C-alpha cells in the first residue's frame, strides 16, 4: 500500500503539466470556436490551419515537458497531438485544393502548406516504423515555424498564371515537397545521431549560439543608424507590400527596435565567446556560465520577438525614402518574425538537450541504426530531387523553349542536388559513416532551406511566383 502511494505521488507531478497543456489547447480551440460560431463557417481553411498550429504547438510543448521532467508519457501525448495537428492540416490542404481547383502548389503559401503536411506524415512514420520516438523535438519546431509563416503570407486564391497551367506543375512541385520533407527528416535524424554518438553537449552549445547569432545578424541588415529597424511598408487596401517604383520596396523605420535586436545579438553571442574561452583556457567552469547565458539570451529573444510583434503589427511609422507616415504589418516581414521564432526554438532545443540528454539517448535507437535510417532517407530524397529537376527542365522547355535558364531557383536546386549527390558518393565509394555523414546531411538541409525560402525573396527570377 505504501509503495503504491509512493508511486502515485511520483507520477502525479509529471502528469500535471500534461493536463495543463491539454487544458490550454482545449481553451484555445474553444476560443477559436466561439469566434467563428456566429459565421457558421467553422471548417474553413483559416480555422483548420489555426487548429493545426495549436496542436503542433501542443506537441512541441509536450516534447519540452519531456525535457523538463524526463517522463516518457509526454512523448506519447506529443505523438497524439501531432496526429491531431496532421488531421487539421489535412483538412486545410483539402479545403485549399477544393477552393483553388488545383493541388496547393502554386505559391509559396501553398507549397508551405504541402511541405508541413508531408513533414508531419514523415515524422509519424519515423516514430512508428523506425522507433525514433523523439524525432518531433526537431521536426515539430520546423512545422510550427512553417505554419506561423503561412499565417503571414498572402492566402488569396488567384487564377494560375499561364506558366503554371500545366500538369507538370503538379508533378514538379509534388516531387519537390516530398524531397524537401525527406531532407528535413534526414536533418532531424542526423541531429539525433549526433546526440546518440556522444557528441559533446558543448559542441551543440556553440552551434546554437552561432545559428542564433546568424539569425540576428540577418535581421540587423535592416538596422538604421539612428537605432531603428527598417521593415517593408504595407498597403492595407491592396494587402500587399508598398513599392516606391517597380521592384523597389518602400522601407519604414520602427524607432529603437534596432537597438533591442543589437542587444539580443550580443546576448546570443556570449555563449559562443564563453565556449571559445573554455577551450582556450581548458576550464569547464566557463561552460556552466555559458549555459546560464543561453537561458538569459532565450528570455531576451522572447522579449525581442514580443516587441517586434507589438510594434510591427498595424503600426504607423516614418520613412527615410518618402514623407509622411506609412503602415506596417507582420505580413510584410514574414521572414523576420519566422527567424525570431526559429531562434527561440533553437535555444529551447539546446536547453532540452542540456537538461535531459540521458533520457533522450535512452529513447533513441542505437547510433548505427540512426546512421542507416538517415542514409535511407537521403536515398529516398535524392531520386525525388533528381526527378524534380528533370520534370522542371522538361516543363521549362515546353513553357519557355529552354531546358535550363540559370534562374536562381534552378541554380540552387542544382546545388542542393550536388550536395546530396556528394553525400551518397562519399558514403558509397569512400565508406563515409557516422559524424562526417551526419554533418553532410545537416549541410544539405541548410541548402534546401535557402533554396526554398531565401532564393524566393532574395534572388527573384522566373520562379518569383513560388
């Protein structure tokens, strides 16, 4: 009797946060239901996508709960939340397909919708088929950032431009989304391998600090010398970015926000500096301070994200390029917000590893199995990338009379193909296994993300509509 009572007391604290997360998810769903009940149109795309965001966020919170408590029950409930998010995501895809009259492949919003759906499917397959129970600790943050980004992008259904009115659109983009989702899964598996293969936690510390610093450096390319942060103006009537002339966006300056971003950049760089100092001095005491600095930098990142949302959402600010006040909107700066949210997730994932590395390792398959699964995933992704490029080239020849135009999207798709071809070549001919192969898989996914997002907005070309 005493033993049973003790076990009950032991289980209760770990189950309480699950109940709290469940209640929070239920409360958000109830609020959403009450907001749309009057319209009588509950199952529309916006609501379904909002529901998928709630469930994916619930899954992410449960994985974090596992990191705090070490209780495996969190992982089971996280999987259930992922299933619920996938069902809502499937409804959103089906609704978009019905409304548009074609598969959701014609814009960056639609491609993201398909990408997140495919990523959730592959996550659940990896959990069930390969026993990688905590794969969602990496893939769910990617899915959440994707859904957040979708909330900011233009969602109107427009008639397909002539270049997209082809069956090859469906073939080309289906292959692309399957390939990119498989690449994302291989990235998550490679990260799991490095954890299982006993890569030092301090190495992840340095990588986290470096990545978050890169995010804030990118944001600070919009830094104004007076301490403000430049964002693109927003035309509320046309629901589009403002342009001074064709191809030249109008930037407005949010006062003092640049100083805050600069402060956060300094904070996220501190752990990297302390890591370097620990290696130089060969004193691990600096690492303990670095871990505390990560937690502090996380708090500052959350603060910076909140301030950016509050000030960039529906604001009115001046511009250095034109007189008067101009509107701002989060929809005009989707990648800034996504980067800030991504930085928060990176820091949270590192802290999860720091707190519960032993428990994470216990739930993972052995390192050889993870290495093989990563290889199999890339062995699936690579033919899909190959067929994607071949289908795109054939489609381009039928549309523009040329198989290859050295468009930025085409060029970076070729670079992506070469990276994964290099991975397979080195593995098959040189016998690359283990960490070198994992690092190659991580590099490949970084190139995929730049091809998918960076090229679309930084290097416009023939694929500007995608």
